[in-house]
C-alpha cells in the first residue's frame, strides 16, 4: 500500500537545501497531483521547510511526524518563531499531525535529558503539550501513530495506546473515532480492500420509520454509518430515538454501540456507549457507559425516567444504565455458545455465574416488567419489579492517609454504587465524585481529593 513518501532530516539529507532545487519541488508537485502525501518532521528546522513547501504546493497533504516529541527551543525568540510557525501550519487544512513519540525522559525539574532521569507515565505530565497540539490542529487533523518499535525504549505499545486513549476519550467518542481511524481516510486516502474495513461503513444500513400519514420514510441514511442495526427504542425522557448497532460485519468493531438520533435540518447521531477503543474495553459495574465497550450491542429498553436496560449479543449480559450514565450489571450471561440456568423466583442482580447466553432483545412490558430474549434456542424470560435494590445504611470512614479518605460499607456483589459528597449541609450541594462496583461484604471507595476540604459529608446515591 503506497500512499506517499517521507522527506525529513534522515540519512544525511538536508531538507532545507533540497527544496531549493527546482527538480525537488517539481517532484513534490507530481506527488501532490497523484493524490499522494508527504510525511516529515516537526522540529525547529522542519517547520520553515514545511511552510515553504505548503506555500508552493498548497494541495499537497503534509503529515507532521512525532510532533509531541519534537524539542521546543529554549531560546525565547527561537521558541516564539517555532510556535508561530506551528500556528501558521495549523491554519492550513492540508497539514496533519501524527500524535506519536509522546513519552520523554526528563530530570527532576521536568527538563528533557538523553540519559538518566525518569520517563513519566501519567497523562498529566504530557497534557499541556497535547492540549497545544489539539488547539492548533483540531480533531479532524490528528492521527494515532505508535512509532513502534522505535518507541520501545521509552514505553511499550500498550502504554502508548493507553495514554492517548485516556486523553482522547475525554474529548468525546467522535474525537476518538476520528483520531484512531476516520482521519486516516482523509490523510492517506487509503484504498479499501475488504468489505468489513471501516472505510466501507457508508455503504451500511438504513433506519426507516412508517407513519399512517407519510408511509415509509428514511430516518438514518446509509451515510450515517450503521452496519447491523439491532433493537431501537424511544427515550420517554427526551423523546429521541435510540438505535443499537451490533456491527458484526465491521471487523474494526468501531461501529458497535448505542446511538442517539438527533433530528434537525441534517439528522445526526451521538454515541452513548463506547467502541473498541473506549477507555474500558471490558464493561464493569460503576463505569460510565460512554467509556465502556459492550460487544455486540443489540437490545435497548427505556424506563420512564430515561434510565435503560441494554444487552450485548457477544458481551452476554444485560446491563442497567442509570440516568447519570453509570453501568450496573443486572443479569450475567455468556456471549458464546448456548445455555440456560436462570432460576425462577429470584431477583436481580444475578451475577454469580452465566445464567443464559447471547441476549437478543429486551423490552419493557405494559406492567413495567423487563422482558428479555436470549439464546439461539430462543428463551424468553420476565423480570417483575425492576426497581434497584435498597442502599446499605452503614457508610463509614475506614481510614485516612496520603491516598485520601477511604470509605466503606456493606456492599452487594454485582451492584454499582455512586458516591456523592457535599462540603456543607446548610444547604447541601451534593455532587457525584465517583462510582464503584459492589463486593460481597466490605465495599470501599477512596476519595483522593478529600484533603482539599476542611470537612465533607458523604452519601451513597442509588442508580437513577
């Protein structure tokens, strides 16, 4: 797959001298005319060269490599010229950035060193530089690149991936998809070679509605990107249509998830559960649904208050998502094979084993009961009285140390708890500070920011 060339200060090449040659610029113009791209560096010497090339060949797509790792000049005047040059490149829509070479070796004062020192792993150390790049180039022109195996002395592939996942997840699901694959289509214009490649999502499925007055009408066209839509439901709390896409024909697994349909002059959709690049690749109690990958999302059923039940065909379980967007495992199942051992006359949460397999659909019956369909063999079961369990009454401080205040209570396995805090009861200003999964017996939660308060009050909030 040949999509362009790299032209940088490598292998003894002097780029500044080379681009003064008419033949070199003519060759770069041919590269642009062929729809190919130019990769280059992003250091102090590179930026003036890229500006000159872009001035002469404005349609050439230029990809700046390893910008997070590019040394920033220490001299104030040189630094100002460098940053001004990057801002100018940021104004040019054909200039893109590979976000790679993030990890750096630094001394005790945070200055880059060639040896010794330490290599920070926490996102907070690198966030200022990533924020500068984000603000300069925006979500449509950044691309994930690992620089593997060159990156190995500084950090593993997994460490690099986790760092950028954490950063871009905080920018929202659309930014995540653009960063990890969608932007690569615009940047390299790579050629689709398999039907399941994500570039083919625009040839996906449509969602239609029927009304007595209008007959059959398209709600979501193919261009919206659905692959294998499953159940749909309308949220009584906001009136929006929600669509599950199990996306089993999407090998990248980036299309999987629950989506809210936002009507308007141009109908759009908003992701409500994470894809395979979500912060949590395996869902668990206490996690935000938006940050959790539920494989093969297929069934959706809303309660009157906007909370909902969702099931994943390949995930295997039925989850309850409260009105704050927090996951609670409700009924545990398997995403593989077949099986059914769900006992009668017991009430969820049931999470001690796999009770069924491959849930297909969920809905709320006229009496408020949850009705679910599972297994290839087609079991249908009903859960009456879907109210969440009563909260424990023994919330208490367990200890206080450098990590923060440790709270404890008698938990219920398989139930997620939301922890809220207020600095005063006159009047109270309760705010959720986190969530955690219940344990059988003592369940704990650490408030790492408790030291910022002279005093604070805590409570457990029910799923809502």
